[in-house]
């Protein structure tokens, strides 16, 4: 958080705010309303908090009442639920997933672990503060929060989406360099994802002074073309096969 | 219910040298044995005494003695008893033979011990990383690896500035003992 | 071109290709990955990839006081946390040579069985969902919630009970609780015919489950399979009966078995176990009022508790199989070494890799769920 | 019929189809909710979903083939709607006829195949392969049914078929005359809608929702719209063939909703079959029943 | 076995039975959150009235989630064991295990039934909360998980200390208390939660948490090292300390405080004397400062100061009027409470450091104070309180009416005197108990029976003596009469003392809390006794100062006026111990340290002044 405040972010006028046409404004209002009433949630069980999501989704607490549905691929999801601790191995996938989600997208941090390490503050295997790596729109306290608390959180997020306040995804573009720096600190300098975040930022007119910086330069230096991942296969404990995998 | 475990134990005593057997209760037997003799023991246990289930292999890092202890938990469905075979191997170089040919579950445990402790098992089918594929540090379960220090070095603790705390600080109070300090105070 | 429209990597056309199941995949239980190599839609090789849920429990436990670890252990297997607590507590009790009051033992049995029922209901739901049958999942999870309500009232937590501590349990049951347990058991029992109609005797499901992921007893023993998966191959082994702990030797229950060892057999075994657990819970409910006395042996001040040096291996039967804790104390206030043998460390890695080979792509998720593998147990 | 009215019908018919389709989707989700013992989504949920998807900022396209595929998928159904007579509007139904309709209804699947193939996601490709297999599976009973109906009524013109049925009252309905074919038709309907037990090409647990895997934003929105049309088309077609079409809007909609409710309900009661199990089933019972029905019809 | 056979093919029709659910109500709960169960582990609540800021919750917390916050304005009193600190909890770490509730010594922390808290990134500071009785959103949802007897993690009962029964002990001066065995000591030490309240409450701020922890770790030498950091009278304090630490102990809030005094005693007893000497000498400088300091009185205050000063390289001479060192600890406290050899060991440690003691040297008689002033750089008066106060009631000048301190000194010095067959003691403090119990022993030794009556102004609940002392006195056969005001020592016509006449006390203080006892004169009793002993307080013998100095010095209600560090208005003269602060061993030790530090500071300043 400290680092965050040090960086001076000029507030760029977003595309939506600059519209003056009243019809367009009504349209924006409608879209925001529908966004708040239709949230597709990527059900990625990053941690133990995921165990309270099935109850929240199913009959007893029925999230569909709020228009929330689970989605299986990041492309279709609006909400990334980080259900508790993220191990460093998972965090890479989470960032990959996040960057593949379509904007506007929202991140919810559930449980203590996403805030300050929680139960696993001593662990060498988990990342401690989610907001250093991804912009988080909402936190739900608990270890783990009950389904009711999750629903309350969702309702709060709905209000914020409707009022247009939930815009963490813009922050990711505006301060990409800072986020990338933290990611590189944890994953090493050769960390890269397939997404062209800088390009997207300028495409959405969200590029700011914090979008590019030393870390993005480092990324550009280390960037390599993506290659199919090599997997070492083994069948029945003896036979070995080499193959390629699609990621 | 529990059947006596005496006859085969006696046989074992005769066949293997340097073996120490302690009976903990009617179902638990502890065997301490030289590392070289373990495969023989396991072969006997599996072949003749019906200990077909390898419940677990545990590695214990006795850093002060510069040794790794390997504990093999074997269960017999017939005699319904558990034998734990303890061996000690040198911490350096930390190499031992795999028992995969006798017990297939060993593959998982040996792989796990390899990545967590750095013990290499010769003849194990797969010594590649499984859990820690993206970990570049030392084998984390070794006693010399101080996870807490590593965490303190790598991550920072969140510093909250809630209003109430600001208020109290203005009045001259504030955090007098953070958890980190409290932990450091312990001898 | 918009920047987010990037070119996909092209591959030479081939009959053989790879598919990632997970870590973010609905066909995977939890955060876990299975890479399969397919020829057509037949799996020719499979490779499990774990560690996404790795927290380094065994290391963490070495850095915490004996008492502090009670809050840590249930997190190792979230769907079925009670066996973790009980097994750890039993290990510490064994090291201390500590007696557990009889009432506490009965209470532990009650917890274990309620947890087993909850876990099985959850598993049925998950298993059904992998075959596209969501209604069972919605039912199963909602009915499991009834048991979580009991736990909430009893232990103050829905999922993480943190209720067992070395020496016994943290508090007695609230007034009138046993009535509510009986009531919930009645409810769940009354729901079983619904499940039978919808799920267990659903021809489509039976068709899919039968002959899916079969293993014979020989293989199961070779691969270190335990729990319901082992019993589904015909071997009537249950730690509760054959290596008894707590007061299981005073309780009457059957050990259901099936011979064929496929997904259908495993499902049937679990279904029977659910009934047996209800039967056990009923016995405990009947017995508890006559067992009076304390629920806990007083332990020394937990901040300054040195457990005598020694080692112990304790096992319990969790809903997934044999759960073991190997705990070593060097006489200090923290464990010197804790090794957790989760049943899924066999099921989710080697067994899954072996069973997946030769299976159809459609069956892979079902095989994993029918094994009831719990990835956090593997990753720890 | 003046050209203006025709043009108006051509616009109105898909629009009506879309609106009715939205409510069919709502019904689908409410049926599920009811069986699953919960409340279910609010009334306008299907619309919210579609508006939201079109309002997404990120619109990932995987090339022009991908775009065309989606256009084909939605366009195919839009075309199909104009071929389906509804009360008061015939559109171009009497010019196209049943055979055209059958072909037009294949366009969406092919379009999807084109579009998804472009994504290079193996899950999508598998999904499409399965979808085409499934089409092959349900098309056999479907074609038999269509053939039988055409034979029975002696025409492939849907307007005529409906007229014939309505002339005979309930006794004149296709379902009364050809119960076996009507049953086979239900199977085909189930397959056409891709609902359990014939859901194999979506299968989230295996291939992460198959063809939809790489779809996002308006492309996914397009698929949602397509789903509305799909439900409507299937429902109306069945009503037209077997239940006498719509005498008026009230009866028409009632019949459509009832017909669509049947596969929806079944979907929530069954798991999915594997591909070969599905083909085996489809080519066994529905085909046998269909052939039997055909035999009755032809005699 | 199974009621669905494996061979059962199932039915395609069975699932349709579930259509009945179209007619059933949903099981969905309303959107508003339900009320959690009665023992729910929700957000924290802390009762600030009960909380003492001991930080036990912080220590038991798995997740290092608790910080202690100092809050100005809250009561803070080390003697009562209260700190103005309260725990604040980081919900970015907390796991709601409720161990903090179960360990809380006061029972102030509990968890509520409230469980919903959501916030945005900007509001993330709301994850760090200072629990108060209201809950985090200022709304009380009711108590959830609270401390119950079953879940209490603390052991509230003190380990039994073995001691001699009244029969075994009341005819000899052997030590009453057995002391702990190693096992008992470790068990007792393990009860400590390391809150440090004892450290704060102790006048000399002994490192009790540290040495208790060392005892628990069975590292006795470390314990002794910790003890010697602040207290050279460790054997003495391990036995007869007034243990303010135990009064402040947070475990004592709801149970028996940790037996800190007995643990100290155990640590000292279990390390052999030579090792103790070696440990005590650690940190002694290896040079001589060349400064000379004279200390008057070899009691705890004087010797502690001597110990500190010698450690700093000064040359210290202690002048003691009696034949042996220890002051009131030797001549005021009976042997059954503090065996002489224990005291000797403490003194030996100090003398072994290089302190020289001139015995039987009375200042003003054998050597003049002015001479000390001339020969030394500083002089410390640690006179103690040797003179007993008198009741001044009629008959109190009788020769059979004595002061308790004088008699105790005689007993300690083994001087012969006629042991009376029956005694009346006036006073309800520890000295009264000491003399009464000493006489019990002497009477039993000589006559085989004891007849002792003890009268005190106070009622039983307000006795100044230790409750244990009172209890043991009663066990030993002493008749204790409370609320009796002494009126006269009755003397018969032959001039023999026959007893003490008392009135019943109605109240001791008036409305202004001044000492003004009122009596019920109708309730008069005569307590027969051959001897009456006054044990109502002591004072200092300041005659050694001489008239001139006495004039020059400043006084405060009969005591020497000193500054905070113990320096008198005369630059060369310091005063410490009982004569300044009233009777208490551990206070005297604290005084000794303080005054030594003051002397060192002054001498050190002189040094630098000289150099510059």
C-alpha cells in the first residue's frame, strides 16, 4: 500500500465520463445496471475458501438470485474470486487468468489470506498480499467467510458496479508497471504472460504514467516468443513419452 | 482380534543382523535397522509376513546428528499390525535406494522426500519435481532452511493506518508490541 | 487488430494431442492439474501436476506451538476436516501418554461420522456434476449444509471446527443438541430415497459409472489404495475396525464392500457408508447421555508445553481413506517433524495416472471424482 | 401480400422469436431451480446477461472466420425464424418449406464449427467434433420424423401442415395421428437442444464448455442470443409438426412453452451420455420408434 | 450387503419421481444473513473493563495477528497488574480459532455472532481492528464463542507446595516449606503466560518471566543468571519476599497466581553455591575505579548497593553493628521462614565479590560518621528499622512488656532469656506473627505446650500479615483475636504482669481516614499472659547522625528526606532501605540498586569533572 501512494497517478478522463450525449448516458447506465445484475464468476478454487462457494451457489443460498453464475473459462467470466491463499504456483495462473478475462473485470479477495497472508503468513509457498499483484475490488473477511457473507460481498460489489466505482481493472492498466514489478519480484525477471497489457491499455485509452516503467522495459527485454510447453510423460510408472501441450 | 506377531519376528531376528525390535503395543512394532539391511527386511516383511501396504515413508532431518531418518510404515492386512522400520542415512550426500520395486506407493513418497529434503533415491521411477516445480530455493523441509526468515525477507507485512490508530497515536499511544516483536522476544 | 486479439499458437496436425485438466477446470476437484495425452479421445498418458495448494504445512507446523497447530490441521483437507484434527490430537496424546476422557471419545466419534456424512454428500454432488447432473450437486451441497449447521451450533464454525485439542474436545455439546442431531439424521435418511431415484438408480448414471476406471484388488493393493476405493475392490478393511481408535470397538457397524472396483462400485460403497455413518451417529446419540464426565484432560499451559521426546504414527479412517500422522517430538514446545499421509496422495497421483490411461476423455473427470481425491491432502 | 407487410414480418418474426426465446431461457433456468429446490434467477436475467455481454469492453476475436462463424450461427437461426409460421405471420414459410428449414437449421452448427475451429483451443475443437457427431446422431431420427410428417400430410409446406392439423382439431394433430413419430421427435428435440443426456458437446467437466470455451463478450452474447432462437425454433417446429401450430398467440405460446419444458425438465434429471453411448441410444430407440412410426404412417 | 445391487441397471423412469419437487418449496434461505449460532466464532469483542493488557492473546495467536496498542487514558497500574494496552487484531491474518479467547487470563476476549465484513481496497484499513465491547460495526450481535470452564486453556490451580504439618513444625525452627521438586517446579513454571506483569510490579523489576521460562526449560543456571540481573538477595527473596509479583500475576485474575517466589527459591536451591557465585560475578569490571564508598548497615539495601558498586570497580566497606550480616532478614525473620545458611549464602556471594564488612562496628560509637565522610567518596546509610514502636498504654513500661523486634533479635542471636509460659502479642502484621510463632516453638521446646494470644486492632479481613501466616499461626495453636484495642497491661499488686486488657474495636479510622480508633467499652476482655509483646511497627535508630547533622538534614515525618535516587540533602550522603521506604526486603533491594546507580552517576560525573 505504501508504494501505491508514492506513485502519483494522474486521473485520466475515462471514455464513459466524456460522453455528453444523453442517450449515450442512458445506454451507459443500462449497461452498468446489467453488468451489476449479471455477474459471471470464474470459479477457480485457489484456496480453502472455495469450500463455501458450493453452498453459496447451490440451493441453500442460491447465488443465481443475484444473477451470479459460475463460468468455467476466464474468457467468459467477469469476476475472479480468489478464495483464500494463493500459492506462488497458483498466483502465476491467477495472473494469467486475470489477464485473459474480458474487461470490465472484478477481483474479489476472500478470506484473511488474500489481505495479509492469513494462516500462512509463515509459509514459503504462498503469496501474502494479493493487492500487490492484482487490483482487488472487494474483500470479504472471514476464515473462511460464510456463504451469507459471500453473498453480502457480492451485493456490495453489485452496488459498486452499478455506480461505476468498481474499476480496479482500470488500475491494472494505469499502474501496470508497479504490478508487474511485484510479480517480477516474486517470479523472477523472466516472468511473462501472453497478454499485451500495454497495448491494451493504450487501446482502452487507459495508459497512464504508471503503465510503463523500468519493469515493463525489463519485460520487453526478457520477452520470448511463446512456445508449446514440454511435458515429461510417464505411463504406468515405467514407459516415458515426450510430448507437447497446449496451454 | 489382534494376532500375535511373535513367530515371524523371531525368524527375522535370526535372519537379519543388527536389528532392534521394540514392541510398542499389540499392533505396533518398531524396528531399527541398518540402512543396508532395509531392503532385505522389507522383502521379508512383504514376502513372508504379509506386510503388503506401505502406509508412508517419512523423512526426519536430524541436523544435529547430520543424519536423515527414514521411517517406513508397513501394514499387514492379515496380522493387522503396523511395523515401522527406522533407518538412518548420512545427511550428506543424502542418497538411498528406492523401494519402488517392492512397494509402488514408494514412488510418491520418495519423490516428495526428494523435493522436500533433497534425498535422492536411486532406482525410483521419477525424481522430478511435483509440488515445488516453481520453487528455486533449497529443499524447504530441511531444518537449516528458515521459512519465516525467508518470508520476512521476501514479503512485507501490510501496514494498516486505520483512523482509530491515527487518533491514538496523536494522543501519544500506538502499537507498543507488534506480533513480530513479540515473537522475537522469545528466547 | 485489437491488442487482446493475439494469434493462437499453431500446431502441426496430429492425432495425438495434449489437454490440460486444471488447475482451473471444473472437471478437477479443487486446484489441481492433470495433463492428459490423447489419441482421438482415448487417453494414452496422464500426468498429475500438484502443488497449486501447497502451503508447506509440515514446515509451518514445525514453527508453531503444539496447541497452535490445531488451527492449522483442519485446513489440510477442507471437505473433511475432522479426521485431520482428531488424528493430530491423537498423535499428541500418544506422545504425552495422555488419557482422553470417555465422553470426549464419543464426541469425537460423533464428529467424525457427521463429517464423513457431509464429505460423502459433497462427493456425490461433485461426482454427479462431472457427469453433467447438477441437480444432485445442488441437493447434496444443500443437505450437507444441514450438517454444517449442526457443526456451527456445536463448535462455532461451519467448516473449520478447530474443536479437537490434545486431551479431548474444547467444550461440551449445547443443550438439546442431540435431538437436533437425530432430527437431521432423520432428514437425511428421508432424503436418501430421493437420491436413489434421481442418482443412484438413474440408468444413465449407472451406465456411465459402470466399468469406468476399474481396478482389481491386486492392483489396489499394489498401488496403496485405501478407504472406500479399496473396499470397492472387495477387501473389507477399515481402520476403524481393524486398527481401532477412540471407542469404535464399542460401536456396531458394517463395512460395505463391492468386488468390481469401478466407479459404480466405489459410489455404491460410499452410499452404504453414508448409511452406516447415520447408524453410528444414532448409536452415539443414544449412548452419549449415559457417558458423563469431563470432555477434556487438562493440558499444561499451551504456551509452555513441552511434549516428551518420541515419535508416533497414528491413523484414522477419513472419508477418503487411511489418514496418518507421523509426529516426532524432540521434547520441545513445537513438533520436530510432522508428516501427513493423506489418502489422496496415492489416489490423486499414481492411481489417477494409472486409471486414466486407456480411459475415454469423457471419463477422466469422473474417475478423479469417483476416487474422491482431495488435492490439498496431496499438496499439503 | 404486400412487400411491406412481408418485410415487416421478416423483421418482426425474429424479434418475436428473440423475446419468446428470452422467456424460454428464463423458463429453462427456473425449471432447473425448482428441481434443485431453489429460487432461481430473476425475470429479466437472460436479458441482463446478453446486454452485459454486448457491453463488455474487451471483445476478443480470433480472426474473421471466427466473426463469420458467429454471424452464421445467429443468422442461420434468424433465417429459420422467418421460415416458421406463427399466428398471423407466415413470413416466407410457405415458400421455404420443411426441407429448407432442415437445412437452414444446420447452418448454425456449421457456423459454430467454423468459428470455433479458428480459436485453436483443443477444448473447442473437441467440442465441435462432438457437436457434429451429435448432429449426426440426432439428425437420423430427426430426418425420419420430418420425412414421416411430410409423407403423412403430403406436403413439406409448414403453413399447409399447420392448416391441415388445425382443420382437424386435436384429433387432427400430428401427435394424435403419429404418436410414435412424435415420441421419436422428442428424442430428436432433446438432442437438437443439446440437453442432458445428450449434452456431451458442452460438457464443462471435460472440455470446459466445449465450443464456447474461447468465446467472450459479444461473441458469447451471440451464442446466448442463438440459444434463445434455438429454443424457440425447436419448440415452434415441434408445435408446428405435431401440435397443430398456433390457432392464436395464447395457445401457440402455451404449446411452445410446454413442449420446450419437456426436454428442459429431462435435462435436469439426467447425467450426460458419453459420445458412443449417445449415438448408440439415438440410433437405437428413436430410430426404431421413428421407423415404426414411419411404417404406420406409410401404411 | 448393499441394497442397491452392483448388477442393478437402474431405471430410466426413476429420475422422473423427482418431478415431485415441482410441488415442493425451495430450501433457499432469505438473502439477509442469518443470525449465527450461540457459540459462533465471529468477530472479536473485548471487554475493556476486564482486559489488563497482558498480551497472552498475542502469544497464543497462531498467525501473528495481534498487536498490542497502548491507549492513553486507560488505567495503568503495575502493582495491580493492569496495563493500558489492548489487543488489536489483523483480520488479514486471523483465522478465528478462538485460542485467544480460551487463553485469556481475565476472560475479557470473546467472539461475537457477527460475521459479515466486506470492504474495498480503499477501506482495507478496516481489516485492522481494535476490538471493544461493541463489535466491529458498532453493533452488538450477541456473544458467540466465550470462555467456558471446559475450554479454558489455563491451569488456574497452583501446584501444591509440600510443607510440614503444624505438629511437625511447631516445636522446632526447621524450615516449614519443603520447596518444589524439579517436576513440580517445571509444572508450575509452565503455568506462566509470560505477560511480564510481575516484572512491572516488582519493586526491583526482577526478570521473572525470563527465569520462569528458563526453569520451564530446565536451564537453572540461566534462571539464576536472570535472577542475579536484579537481585543479589535471591535466596532470601525466594523465601520471604512479599511477592508483589504474585499479586499482579495475570493468572491470579481468575485463579491462583504462579508461585513466582517458590520458583525463584527452587532455581536458587538447585544450582550449587560456587556456580551461583560465578554467575553473580559475571559482568564485574576487571579494574578498580579508585573510589571508596562506606555503607552503614549490612542489610538487604546496603549489601545490594555494595554488590552493585563493587561490580563497578569501587571499593566498598560495609559497617555492621551486629555480629552478622543480613540486617532484619537475619534478626527480624525467624529461622523457620528463612534458614540462616541460606542468608549466609547470599551474603557470601556478595562478600566474594569483594565487599568487605566490618562487623560489630556501630557508627557513632565505634567510629564516627564524620570519619567515614572524610575517608570515602560517598556514604550510604542503610540503617533499617531496628527500634520497635510502643503502644504507650498504661503498664507498657513494665519490664515484661517488650518489643517484638528486640525479642526476635535475641532469638536470632541465640541470646538466652526466660521464655514466658503465656504471652499476649499486640499487632496483626507479619512481625507479630513471627514473634508469636517463634515463641510457640520455644514454649513447646521448653514446656511442651504453648499459650499465645494475639490481638489486633484490625478485623481478620484487614490484617496486614500474609493470609498464609495467619492460617499457619492458627494451625500452630495461636489464639488470634481480631478487633481488639489494647487499653492497658494489667499488673498485679506484686508488680507482676498478668495480662492485657482490651476493648472491642468499632472502627479504626475516622471519616477523614485518620487513625482514630473507636471502641465498644462494654466489651472488655483481659487476656492473661506473663509477657506482652508489642509488634505494632518499627522505627529507625538515627542517633548515629549526631545532633549537628540531624539539624542540617531534611526530614519527612520522622524519616530522612531523600531525592528520587536516594540522595539526601547532603551531597556525600545517601540513604536507602527500610529507614527510607518502610519495611520490605524486596523494596530494600530495589532501593539498593537505585542508590548504587545514583552514587555511580555522581562519582562518574566527578571523574569527568576532574578530567576536564
